[in-house]
C-alpha cells in the first residue's frame, strides 16, 4: 500500500484534498470517483514509494 494525496474538483468549482492508502494510483482515482460521482477532475499523487 502506498500513501496518495488526492485532489478532487467538483462540477460546481468546489474542491478538496485528502490523503489515503491505496495499492495503485488507479485504485485511488477509481475509489474517489465512486465516492464523488460528480467530480470533474481527480488527481492522485504518490507521497512515497513507487506506484
């Protein structure tokens, strides 16, 4: 598992950031998109290790 910093932008322009543990960047983005289906942009940056 790797630590990722997640950035989310919603369709109304609001945004948020969080961190979480995920196996891959793809898993991080898919999880966030399932939790925030209105998101128009999601980024996942690995904080350490390789992903």
